[in-house]
C-alpha cells in the first residue's frame, strides 16, 4: 500500500474525503506497515560498521553497489 494506491481507492468511493473512508484507509495502511515490519529480518552484525552496511544495503542506497556502500559507511564513521 502506498500513497498512490490510497488516492486510487479514495477516487473509487462515493465520499473520498469522509472521516470514515480516511480512517479505514489509515487502518489498512497501518496493518500493511505492521506486516511489513514483522516480516523484515535484521541481519546479525558484530560492529557498528557492519550494521551500517547492512542498513544501507537494506534500503538499497548506492544502487546496491557494495563497494560504494562500504566507502560511504567508512566516510561516515571517520566523520564521527
């Protein structure tokens, strides 16, 4: 579920701006987010560097290029 899908659903209803429609969509949004978080696996890591690399990989920064991710993480850690 994303904002575009919510807008599509609202357009299909008779009263898209009604409180009940907005509450129902919010409920579905929250359920989808809870399910997504529940199904998310967090890799075991042994250091802050590995945690940052795993996080960057999970959110797919640097187009999944592991070398760019590691370089970005190392730059970040040196700045601390």
